[in-house]
């Protein structure tokens, strides 16, 4: 299990639609053990909103897309 994420969350993120930006964010955060609380604080949304993005249930707003892409890029460059 990845630290901070339940096995159920890890499996759900892994099987979610990888075309969605929120799912890409989820995969990057799980892979790098970035806590949901850190991501929620960074994007000024609730932890539940982050989980919904990670699972592809909801999409980030248009105004957040650039910042999320930058965040993913920073995580995947490590």
C-alpha cells in the first residue's frame, strides 16, 4: 500500500480513465506519496473534491487546469 492512501483508493485510481486530468493528478500523487491534504490545500478545495478528481468523478475547473498540469509535471520530473 502506498503511504497515505488506502488500497481501495490506489486500485480505483489505477483503473480510472487516464485521459482525465484529475486521474492523471491522482496517479502522480499516489506514485509520489503526496497526501490528499497537501493537494487540497494547494488547489484550495476540499479533500473530497481531490478524491473525486482522482477517480474521474468530477473535473477541475478551467481556471485550475494550468496549475494542475504544472503540479503533475513537477511530480513526474523527480
